[in-house]
C-alpha cells in the first residue's frame, strides 16, 4: 500500500479563461484570447473560442458539490484580470461578488482555494500598449495584484502570481503558438524579465498588505535529459535547463538570476533593460511555496546548425526522440513518470527543500466517447494508469525527504485549451458541449475518490 501524508492536499487545477466563459459579458473586457479569436477564428480548433468554455461562471456551485463528493480538499483556479479590473483601474463589482461567492462556497465545502493571478490572459487594453514588452505592465500587474489581495485576502490563504510564465514568453515570442505569435529573441528576453519583475512586485505587495497566508508561483518544470555525454549535448542540456527551468526557479527561490544565464545573454547582446532596485527586489522577496506542473521531460541534443547570437531556441538546443520513450499520441508528449521523482529530488537538493506541490499533472485524450460503457461512463483506464505511475514516483521522492505537500490533477471538468479548444479532454468529468455543458463523471474520477479516501492505493 502506497500512502501519502495525513494532511496532503488532493485536488485539481483550472483557470478562469479556460473554464468560466462569459468572457465578453458581465463587465469583463477582452483578453488577448478574446481579441485573437475575433480576428482569426480559423486558428482555433473547430472554431471553439473563449466566450463560453465550460460555463463555470454559471455552474461553479454544482461543480464544487461534485468536488466535495469526490473528497477534494483543495482546488486551484485563477482570477480573470479582465473581469476584476476591466480597464486596469475600475473594480467590477459583479466580479467581486462572483469571486467572493466562488471562494466562500469552496471553503464551505472544506475545499481550500489556491488562487492564481495570471494564466496566459493578458488584457487587451494592456496588450495594445505593448503588454509584457513594456515596463508599464509591471505597474499594471502590481495594481491588479494589490486589488485582489485587498478584496479576497480574508478568504484566500494560498496565492500564486503566475502559472507557467515561461509559456507566454516562448509561445508568444519564439514559437508562434500564442498571441502575438512572433519570433523575436530580444523581445522574448524582455517579456521574460518584465514578467519576473511583475512577480516580485506582487510578492512585495502581498507582504506589505499583511495578508494572513502564503504566496508562491506555479512553474512548468520539464527536466532536460541530454542525448549523450558529449560536451555539445551536455551544453545543450545546460542551456535548456537555464532557459526553461532555472530562469524562474533560481530568482524565485534563491533570490538571484543564474549567473550563467546573465553571462550568456550578455555575450549574445540580448540582456534585458533593467531598472535600479530590481536586484534588491528579487533578493528581498522570496516565495513561501512552489507549485510545479509536470507533464513530460525535455530530451535535448546539440543543434545541427547553431547560430550565435541565437535567433530561436533551436540555436541553443534541439529536441530528439529518446528510443525508449512512451508517447501520448493525442498530445505528442512523452510519458515519463520518473521525471516527477527527479523534480522532487532537484527541489530537495538544489532549492532549499522549499515546500512545494504538484500543481498540474494529467493526460489529454481526444475522442474519449470511444471509451464510454453502456451507461455512458468513460472508462479512462489510461488516465488512471498515468496518475498511478506518477504518484508512485512522487511518493518515492517524498519518502526520501522532498517537501511536497499536495497533488493536483489537470483538471476537474473538461476545459477549453487555447488554440486546441476541446480537442483533448483532461477532466474527471466529461463536459457535453451539445447538451448545456452537462457533466458526467469518468472512471478516473471514481478512482481518485477512492484514492483520496485511502490516502493512496
């Protein structure tokens, strides 16, 4: 029997833009996703945009009852910046009422809300001014964070600033997946730096507000594994870890941007524009805890035709297919449960064994209706196997002293996934988009309920 600690947090994770719906109503202003969908709906899977998603804005109370039935004791979601402060300054009172009832209902059912401030949803009014490319974004985010702390600090004791900040940097400015979908290394570095400073300004506001609680950040950590022990492949691994993991881990936990990263960017002529006092801000505002999203590893090799200064990530490292890999064919991601153990060990050994939890772990599968039984329940044994394998590795890390306090799946009800829409499903509950967003539990939800009751399996 594998058993987890007595007070372990069991739950799921989601975000406002992927679940709430009502994205252009009830006082909410557009985000980059709303605007991009209006401009280029053909980019989105089956024309599925952010307006309705899973309709949690109307159905959160029933969903919370379902969470309680499964035994969840925690749930992470986000506040929509564009809903709370539609123009960046004016408080939307309907949003205040909505979020306060949302969080109060969670607490009433014994479910701790872990509330995140930013999940890829840049306000359009700010994007028109340059978004994270400009320093004004730091001040705007600081104002938003302080407002959220003031309005909800009596209900929320666990806060996070950003979810996967590396994603809006890489996807928006190096890979073309998120708006503005450009490839510009210099802008990517500056966007990353402003995001980092915005995080620290929010932590500073949190401390100044005297909130009774803790604050952290959620990072997607995909450990890099080199193709070989050749110097060039090991250099590629080092750069991959520096960019994808250490760029946020080191300043957020250790109080300093990695020296090797600063030196590399300086040699490449890519150093960001900074301001006096930034280093002091980073040094004096450490985190209370970390959220780690783990889905897959990075398999890297040295570039075939590297350029320096780099113009894309592939000038620093390239991916390769590990011959022994297992793959989720719907997502194209490698399934490597041992990576979650390596993350646990890394946090223990390299990051002061800071308290941390798995903030996302899950498996997206397309056309899940194929696996429904006669009663309509999706027999998603593949998801159960995925969780079991990862939890075994997580338990191993905890038993060796890694300070992990929880495990959250992505996600509770099927949600909207950006350009992918509803192509791949992740939830414990199926959402029927054709029947008023009707929820139907999957086999994995019932398994998770039993696992929580037993604190293991």
